[in-house]
């Protein structure tokens, strides 16, 4: 009888322990936040940490939207679901670590409302994957990077200078740079394409995430994406969408694009217009701009924007930019640019030459600064004269040249093309190709050397 009583007590204790353990497990199980926010977007406010709220709002950039800024980029999935009610909606909640769950909404293979949850608080995808990354501040940025992939400090200095150059187009108000110096733009430097896809879910080289004002890029000084941030930062109060011709045209005109400097892209844009490969006025129509490949539309939009910035006052340009911004993403064809003619484009390019590689120059007072079996360089007041056998890597600073296998610059010479790349920035800064000119020029090849001239300012930090 005593044994039976003891056994009963033991069994009862085990049952109570299991009940308590199950209750504890149920209490610790996270809320399916994606499912809640799907039905009631305002509930996201209950799950954001104070630091997330601060980082998302520290630059005082707002958008004309009826939901929390943190949800930008997600609402389109809800619209898609409403338009396709037959599509199944699911809200997976998957444990990924001892204290983290991956939570998202999925509709027909498309994902949105994606969070990482710890103790019923939300981390964004970027914040989750970079929580162990290192940080380093520059004048205006906080760089985040994996500990084994340090950010080049010279690239940080270059991007700081480029940020300051933005305000040569749009006059700085007293607080703009002062505020950015204090709060700093968060820049996530990804060493490869796999890393940036892990952080953003996109196969891209760089992106500006509106919901947290994050730049995420494989480039150490991605001024194109930073320009997207700066115009919104300058305006402060924004619509969610801007006509793509204006939005991307401004980013190219000031910040280049995807590994090509502004100078190189302006030349490309002029060539595309001169050859008739594009009718630039077609790009005033949103659908036609989006239908074109970016390698054609972006350089042309960038060149036209440079002309617009020269033609308009800053206030006039911003008025046009804001006129073609809204929260629907639908825009009429831009009608205000009838003054922008082919003759005006030609005149602008004559007065503002972007070309950096030449085969003859007026200057004749050159001084030799470097000679080897494969390379000879001379310098004048404005130009550098190169006689080069082929491809070289080198450093060049303050008229001092050093041929070096892992040098900052790469110069590639062939019968078809001359291309100068800044390896520090992973950016083509000067190029000339027989396939992108209407002239009868050819790359001179004399006694085994390609001979040409480079403008000295190609090596200056701009």
C-alpha cells in the first residue's frame, strides 16, 4: 500500500512537472508577429525596441504613408494578396537559434513582413544578420562590416567628401551636415554578393532601405545609393515614390552607378543619344523608362539631370522632383522638359566636357616621371601622357607613380578599349572604347606601345 502511494506521488509529480514545463514552453513561445501585423499594421509599434525606433527615425525622414515607416517595403504583398484572393497566405514562425525565431508572411512564394523575433521583440533582417559585425565611424557615416572584411578608411574619407559635394547642388541649411555629423548614416559594407543577399534577400550590388535609412552595399563608397538617401534627407517630408526618371537620374548625375563614375556615364549617355539608340524624351514616360534596360536608361537620365541641375535653380528642380512624387507610384508623362533639346545637350557637353582620355592635346610641355620597359609616363600642367604595352596596376599620388601588382588603380589597354579602374572603390573612373564613339579616332599603337593622354584630375578625390 505504501509502495502504491509513493508510486502515485511520483507519477503525480511527473505530471505536474510536465504541465509546468509545457506551460513554461508555451509562455516562452513567441507571438506570431507577422500574422498580427498582417491584419493590424499598427501593432508593429508594440514590438519594436527603443533602439530600432530611434535608428529608424534619427534622420527625421518621413513618408506620406498610413502605417509605421518600419513597414515600408511590405505593404505591396498585402495589396497583391487582396488582388489575388485565391492565393494562400501563410505566416511561418521558424526557430533559427536558441533565442531567435524567423517570422514572415508568404503569398505564392513571395515573402514580406519579415522579422527576426527574440523575447517578442522585432529585429529587421539586416539587424539580425549584422548584430555581431564591427563598427567604425567616419565624419558622416557609421560603417558596419564583418570582422574579417574591414572597410578601407580612404574609401570612408572619399564618401564623406562626396556627401559634402551633394550640397553644392542643393544649398545646405545650417542643420543638415551638423545633424548628419552627429547622427550618422548607417552603411553596411558587404564583402560579396552572398552577404548582401543574406542581409536584404535581394541579388543586388547595393540598396537604400527606406524603412531604416540603411545603405547596404558591396561597394565601400556607393554614392549612388547614398544620393537616394541624401535627397530624402534634404527634403525630410517625402512621398513614397518618385518618377523613376527623376529619382534614378539624380542618383546617376551626382553619384554614378554600379561601378562607374559619373564622368564615364555622362559620356555613355551622350553616345546613346548621338547614335539614336534611344529617344531621350521617351524616358519622361514612366512605363517606357522602366521597360528599358538600365544600362541605356540610367546614363541618359543622368546626363539630362546634370543639364536640368544646370538649367534650374535648386528650388525649381526640387519643385519638379516633388511634383512627380506621390504615394501611389503612378505618374503622367513629364511635360515640363520641352526646352531640353538635342542642340542644348550638345552645347552643354561642349561647355562641360566629361571626357578624360584623349589621343592628342594642345599641351607640349611634358616632364617624364616614370620609365620602365613596359611603361612611360610624362606629366604637364593638365595632362598625363601614357605609353603603355598592356595592362598594369599601380599607385599614383602627388605626381608619384609606383607600378604595383596590388595597386589602387588598374589600367587596361587593348586595340578596342582603354579603361582605368579605381580598385579601392571598385569603380571605372575613365574609359574610351571604339564601340562607343562616332568619331574616326583610333587608339594609337606605336612601336609596341599604346599612346594616350589622361586628364590629371581623374586621380583627384571629388
